[in-house]
C-alpha cells in the first residue's frame, strides 16, 4: 500500500505534469442541476422569505458603520463598543417593557432557568446534524436549538478555528461555495445534491449570516461539520462575520428573537469571538487563491496574510479588511476606493499582476450577487461565486458552486431557480463559456456577458463593457 508520502509524491507528479506544464486551471462546462433542484424542491422547497422588505433607500450594497470613516483607531473601537452597548441596552429595555408583539417572539426558548452550560461531548453531533435534514419544510422553520447547545457548539468551533492559520492551505478535490446568507433550505439542497462531508470536501467563502432568515441554522450546521470533520470543511470569514455588520443586517435580531435575555447577548458575543478566529483566505493546491471579497493593495506575498495573527477583532483597514470587502471592477485597470465605504475596487491589471507575483492561476471570491451564480473576470483569472439562489426572494438569480477535482479541473454547478426562460438564459451564456476567447477584447465581452445584473448595487458586472487595459 502506498504510504502517505509516496501518494504525496505521486500527486505532485500529476500536479507537475497536468497542471504546471499545461494550463493549470481548466474550466469545464457549467452543469445545471435545475432538474434535480426541481425534484428536490418537492421535499425541500427553496426558502420563502416572508420577512422584512428592503427599503429602497437601503441598497443591497452594505456600507460600514459610520465609525469606520473616522481616522482614529481608538475612537473607532470605542464607538463600536458604544454601538454594541446601545444595542444590548435597547434589547434589554424592549424585553423589560414587554415588547412581546415583536416578530418571532413565539419562537423564544423560554427554558432559561434550566440554561446551564453543557459539554460539546454530550452532544451527539452526527445525530444533531441529521436532524437538520430530517424534517425539511419550505419557508422559515426553526431548529429550536437550546441556548446551551448553541454555546457549546460555537465554543468548540472557535477552538477549531483558532487552531487554523489566517491563510489555509487546502488540497483538492474540494467544492468552493460563495455566500449563503441565511438561506438554510438552499444550503441543505446544495449539500444533498453535491454530497455531504466527510465524503465531499467544502471550502466556503464566508457570509453565512444576515439577509436570509435562517442564519442561525446555517452557521450552526456548518460549525457542527467543522467540529466533526475539520479537514473536510473549511469556513472562511466574510464581511458579515464581523460585529459591526451582523449587528445591523439580521443576525443579531434573529438571535435576539430566538433566545431570552441575557442568553441572546451572550450567544451573539460568543459568535463574534468565534468569527474573530476564522481564517480569511485559502490557497487550493498552491494555484487557486480564495477569499470573501478580493485583493488588497498591500498584499505583496501570501506571507502578508499568514503573518496576521488571530483573533482578528473588528478589522477595519489593512490586508484583512480589504480581503473581506473588495470587489473587482471591469471599468478600471488598477485601484479605486470602494463605494461600500470599506476596502477597494480593483481592475484587470491588478488581477494579472497578483496572479503572476504569487504564482496563482485563479482567484475565487464571493461577496457579489451574480445572475448565473458566478461571474468571470480578467480573462478567467478571477471568478465570483455566489451560492444563494433567488437571493432574499428578491432576485431570480442562480446559485453556483465550483467543483475542483484532484487535477485542478474545475466545473461549475449552477442551482437554477424555477421561472420562465431562466434555464435557456443559462444555456445561452454557457455557450459563451464553452468557447474560449483568444482575443482579449472578446474575452472581456464573454466574461462580461455572464454577469449582466438586475440593477442591484451588489450585482457583479452590470457595468458597460470595459476598455482594454
Ligand atoms: Mn459579503
């Protein structure tokens, strides 16, 4: 039987032969799983969102809280503390003034008197995970976790994250997934269709919480997988895994509605401590660089990420913050400050330079809604992956995941929501994907055509065709 090291050598030989000498990243067709999606939806319908309507004045593109525009670090931190303190005292007031009329109050777990800490070993995690798949229902349905269970799971996950570096090194094969955003039924669908850990390895690119209404179920189930199979599930941090963001976009409110005070505050704070320990970037087989947002002007080498020591509390500037917030932009060549109020936007030339400097062949990132679930940029050197189909029930976008096999051959899987012409739209775009462009101008046109947006600030590639850099 081959030893681990000889297998490693063999892998490296394959790596050298198939990857380094030829084109390393081969992007195959987009395989559509809409049929399976439809048949699955008989048992698990995509999440129906009955909740908050987005205000027209609040576009999907989130901005950082006002304190991030302050130049003084101490001041920023103290105003963040104030924000959190105000949030907690406001919630406490609401509780004591008997605001039972608030949405979701019927779900409050009232067993606080028996709320004592439990050990993670007392939870049968495989059985606990199975429960998530046992009674799938359309729409928002709660798993009714006990507060003590949540604390034990978050604590255990925090320890696993803390044992990982800020930059992960992941071996293929792996499936790379983008934003989940609390769309629990869609997450279940994806795991059922692509395989569950440990038989399938996953790398998630962050943004598990906020927006959708089942953030808690999404992050708890993924944390359970992480605890059980730390080398089969990798969870990168997204910009929503930051206190200043998830206090405003749904996660804090969800926890607050599900647990009585003071358990809800403790749980929310514990989540923030776990998020601060999450890794921020990953390299798959030294060739695919992955992060939530994008690149940073101060990223010179991968050691710049490696040497950032966790916990990373409230990152607001520098390489970590930039990687959580940045976006590619086909209208510029280099850098510009981001309209999100945090991080930068970067152009095609930046992607080319970074790939060359770091010896990377593909950058995968999430963070932006794509109509097809994915969007390619900079002559296929950068790919956006978005895994929340029918985002917030406001869009008819597909979700996607990128399957990377052991030889770094990549295949996109798109989860297509039902609706007229959606399948045909994906087929048409797929044809562009299948004919590799040779001319850089054609490459721009093909790349851009994947991401014609529907008007949201967070839709990738909605801008006109770029000028060649
Ligand atoms: Mn994001």
